[in-house]
């Protein structure tokens, strides 16, 4: 725009020049800010009315933009502060129903399967870290070493054969053992037993010392184990998230309810978790019923440094839990471990090709050995499905009995 009203300023210049200091450069051209300064000087704000409407609007726009941006920034910061103060409220619930075959990203393996079925609860008590974040922060004194391929390349038959050989050959011979439901040791071997506890004197707790036993089972398959360790005089704790209430004669669901009470089984509506909680909502720390905890957390809440006998049928969550126990150093405080491993599907949050899953399983088993656990007994289930393959020479599940030789 040039010329305009007689005596009016010329506007034939760029916007940056218009915002220049006290003028635009050529004679007869006036910078916008300089024009505003002259009009406001001595004449007050009322002189703004003398500006052309378009120019006045532009000035107001320029004056309003900075405070608006500042207000938006303050709003975002305040919202983030409130959320951080109140804590996150969403958490992930991992289904433990074995018929729902869903897996997530495998540790040390490429993702080739669907993600784990998850339910976001907006009013929950805990929030968990992202899986990769958690893995980086939670690695303890040991890290699982991914084993090389059995035959230097992916091979389902070679990887499966290596695992089956490993879990069916005891690594330690016990001359005396405790079979299910028995209070007195018998001579080995006991081939038909589902599991065995090694009863060598140097592996059993001293008679004058507190003996502690934990059992994690949802199908009642731990009845013989509970009977055996109770007869040994152990302080025994049974964990089952499906328990509606403590059985008659038991002392309730409080974590400390049965501390020091030998020979009595105390039931708890709790389960195992392999991921550490990121943070808890205010006031939630005192609630324990129906909540999942890491094994380290449970032992700390119970006031136990050592668990002499631990039974676990974890419905395919065992692989991630084993990994957590290895990396967190938990296994150094477990003397005897009886656990069922499931091979019919990859397991919770374990994924990749079938060959990668098998190699991961084998790496976890070798990690248990590196932590001091040696296999003393193995028994197989009935089915022959391994990762949806029917394999007559293998079974869908094995119950394995280990003893920690580092004690």
C-alpha cells in the first residue's frame, strides 16, 4: 500500500522493517513501533484511536500473543505438576488364565506374536513401568546370558532336544529324599514321585532354626507339599489370589499373621509379580489383599531373609519370574525350589519365533544353574504339545525339583 491519505505514511516495506527501531529507513517511511511511540508520547493511549483500524488491530495482536503463549505454558506445567503430585492411576492387569494364548515382546528376541491381553483400570492402586524401562532399572547382580543356538542356527528340533535333555537329567544325586506327603526321608530313587526334596543333612535347615516354606498355586496341586513342609515344622505360607478368605483354623490373610507359628499353614490372597511397581497412590501401601508383589517384596514384608522350601505352579508366568529372580539375586535366599514349567505356549510377555522362545527358555534354565540351583528330580505331564507342535518325545509340562548347593 503506497500513497494513501495525504501526509500519511508509506507502507511499501516488509514486516520486519515495520518492526524496526524508530523507523523504516527511507525518508517518508515510518516503522510501526516508532509510529506508535510518537502517537503515544504525550498524547496518552487515546491517540491509538487515530491509527487506521487495520494498523491498530495489528498492534493489539502483537501485544496479546506473548501473554497468551505464556498462559498456555503455565497451564501445561500446572497440569503436569498435579498429575505427578497425585500419582498415576492406571495399571496393567496381566491375565493368568492359561487358555488365553497371548504373548508380548520377548526379552532378547524379536517380536513375532500378539501382545499380552491387558486391562487398563483407571482407579487402581499401582502403576507399572514400561517393560523396557523396568528391565533396564531392575537388573540386579546377575544378568541372563543368552545362550548360542544349539546347532549354530535356528532349529526347532535342535533347540527342543537340548531343553528336554537338560530338564530330564538330574545334576545332583541325593541318597535320601522327601517324597510328597511324607515326613520321613526315604532312600533314593523314587521314580514315580511328582517332586522330591533332597533330604541330605547338609541341605536341610537345622532343627533348632526357623524353617520357612512358601507355596504359590491356584489349582490345589500343592496339598502334598504343604503337608510335607508342615510336618517338618516349617512356618508355612500359601499364596493364592483366588482365595476368598482364610480357611477355618488358619490365621487370616495378614502377611505377618503366621510369623513363627510352625506347622500351621497361613493363607494369603496374594500372587507373584515380575515387575516392580513404579509408584503407589497415597494410602495404598497398607493394602495387601489381592495385590501382586515381587518375591523380594513378599519376603521383606514377611520378615524372611531365607525361604527353605518354595513350591510354584505359576501357569506359564514362571519364565519371566525366573528371569526376575535370577537378575534380582533372589535365588541366593531360596534353598529348595519345586516348580512346574509349561511348554505348550511361550508364556506371559515372552515372544519371538518358536526357535527364539526355546532358546530363551534354555537361557533361563542355565541362569538358574548359574545362580546355584541344581536339578535333583524331574517328572513329566501327560500332554505332548510344545508351542502348538505335537512332539511325542516331549511333554507340555514338567515339574522340576532343584536344590541350591551354595548353602
